[in-house]
């Protein structure tokens, strides 16, 4: 056999193997309008709901986005999908699974005058896909809410006409359905323009589809930093050190002047498997080196981390260990590469409860407070080597957290932001791998009011304010933030749905300024409360200021 013949045989076998491999994939066609297309989402090719569904389903699936903005199911609509290339391409794919999400644009007055044709047109689309693949699994989706009238889209038509019609179609054609309406009816924050989801909303939509297709739910858990606000001891000969700054979860409060060791008491024996040590941006030049020890009783110590030869100049370090039980953790500063001082500063030291997945570590750097408006960088450091990660943020405490980008493959994430006077910028991180989504319990806060620059106005809020708790929903603890415009006798209570008092979180006089209180999901007897809806209420000087709702999921 000649070289050309051998090469031809090789190419034939290669193409055959590729064809067989391709046939092994389950092909998913996502049919829709701008919601499917990903309008308004940064980098929609990676962040639309079909793109994020691909990340959830994995390499055994081939998910294709056939969304086209403004398109209708109605053939007599102003922009019917039927005549577009996306519809033709979806047919050519010969999909195994078809997800039809249309109807939002049909609710416009100029289209809904043909409402009598909606059901037969919808059934005709189902029959078209059944013709090219009789075994195709088809889902007729209920559109998400329209939170206001935009571009003529009317939620009243969606709820009273279109959704009942789709339910009738599902019953008559024996196809399946996916409900995008009910899960998002109270999630207006995920739809910035009241119609289209942002990247975070698209992720939540993808999770709904994933559950319907696989029968599995994405398990959402919360990372737990067991060091948070616990007691810290430092050798007696060291004075002037604010030890509590080490475990307050705030990177803008620094524990200065550490020269030897510090011990964190977790107040109970915890099973832990990860540490995070975060140094101020200017300390990265010195490259502090350290060791970490654990103990159950503070008498016998076990070395679990040895970074005494560390040369990494990063401002943060993550150390994994095998799961171990400990009540006491000792951080020993052993020296520094490029040593410039005999003492060291640490922004935060975190100890994480053992889990199958941890959220990325957030830290910031390159901040110049000499200007009123300045740039700074937020970094997310991977704590695992597989899966995806993302950053959520808000530009003020009163704003909900949202993802400007969807999930990204594991690598250091960087977000560039502008620091603004009198705003409290918040960041949290999330990770996803193999059916588990984990949310950071540590909130990175960049607060202009504590930077002590000349241009700042005041540390004191101009009014009282009760923020939304975060995370919400939560499954172990949640943080409640509030502002006081002046010193006040405050009371922060948690109630259940019947109005019964569950827990008093704070009761007494507090100074003006910003405050955070953590509820660990326990009642006044110290017992875990059941999953469900709870309310938290803030009163100041015997006047009720505000009440908000939160959801506990065990």
C-alpha cells in the first residue's frame, strides 16, 4: 500500500471516529427569541442560558443556541422565527432534545391580534421537529415574567392567555414542559430591563433546564469560614495589635505588627480542610512566609501547612489539607522572602469547614485612595482545579448582587472597578463543579467611607437603612447589614411566617454607622430551625424601621 493510500485510510478512519464520537453526544436545540439569544448579556456566547446549560450538562451533550431577537411563534407575527436561518439550522441539526421558548414577543398588540393561530402554529412547530426525529424529546416552555410593559410585551397576556395555551398544547401533544415563569416571579433583580435575564439569571434558567433534562438538581451550598469573628490570641509581649481585625472578614481592616504567632479559637471542634491567608497589597513585596498548626485541645499541635519557603508574591494564599478536626488553629510567621521588616501585616485569616467544593477566594489590590474616583482590581483565586467560577457584585449596599459575567473555566478572575465616594462595593464568589454550586460566605467589601482620604464626606449614613440579607436563600448562616444615622437603641428580630418570634439577634444601644449581624439559623434555644420563609425586622428607638424576607434551605 502506497503512502497516499495509507494516508487516505488514516483520514477515513479519523473521520469515521469523529462521526461516531459526534453521534454519541445528545444534541440539544434551544429555540427562542432574545431571551434565548442572550440579549443584554455581556459575552452572550458564553453567558446565555444555552451556553451555561452546556457547562452544566458536560461533554456528553451538544447544546446549540438558535435564539433570534424579537421573533414570534405566530407565523403572522411581525417577525416569525419560522422564516429565519436559526429555525432552518435547528431542523438540520436533527436534535435529540428541543427546548422551545417562544411567546414573549407574541404578547405584543400587533401580534396578539392573531392569537387564534397561536396554538395551531405551536403544534406545527412541534410536528416539524417530530418529523425530522420522531424520537426527539420536546419541551414547550412557559415564558418568564415580563416585569413591566416593554417594547409592547405584556405580562397580562403571557399569564392569562399564552401560558394556559401552552399548557393545553402540552396536554394535547403529549410533549413535556419547562416552567420559566414560576421560579422567577419574585426574581426581578435577575432581569435588569424587566424582560431579559442577566448572566446570573441565565445561569438560573440553565439550572431549571438541567433539572428537567437530567432529573438532578444543582446542589447549592454555602462556604463556611469557621474563623469568622471568633477569638484570637497573640503572645503577651506583643502590644498594640488589633487581633480582631484578623478574623472580621474585612480586608480593609488590617492586623498590623504581627511578629510571631497567633491562635484562633473556633469555639468548637470543626472538621476543616482549607485555609486562606490574605496580606495587604503592600505586604506582597515582602512575601511573608508561615506555618499553620491545628489542635483539638491547644496542648498538642500538628503541623498541617508549611509555607516557610514561600516565594509566591501574590497577596493571597490558599492552602488545602486533608480533612482534620480542630478547635484551635495557630498561624506562625516564620520570616519573609525579600524581608524588609521584623513584623508583618495580615488583612484576614480564614479557616474553612470541610466541603466537596469551595468558592474562589476574593481579594483586591492596586487601590490608590488619593483620587476621588480611582480604579481598583478584584481578584478571584481558584480553590480547586476543575469546574467554573464567577464573581457577583453590587455598587452599593442597597443594590442586589448580580453577575456581570457568567461562569468561567477555572483560572484567576480579575474584575476592574471604579471606587466611588460614599458607596460600599460588595463582591462574592461562586463555583460550580459536578452538580454542586458553592457560594462564598465571605463578602469582599470595598468601603470608601473608611479609607480616610481628604475627599470623603462622612462615615455616618444620612439615614437608617436595612439591607437585604446575603446570601439569600441560605443553608447555614446569613449576614444582615444595616445603617444607623445616629446612636440608637436598636432591636433586630427574626420571626417565622406565623409572626412568632424566633430569635433576637441584637438588642441594645449601637453607635452610628454600618453594622453587620450574622444569623446562624438557630432559634433562641440554640436549636436549628426548619427550612422555610423567615422575616427580620429592625427597630430603632422603639420605632419599627423596616422588615424584610429571607429563605432558609436546609
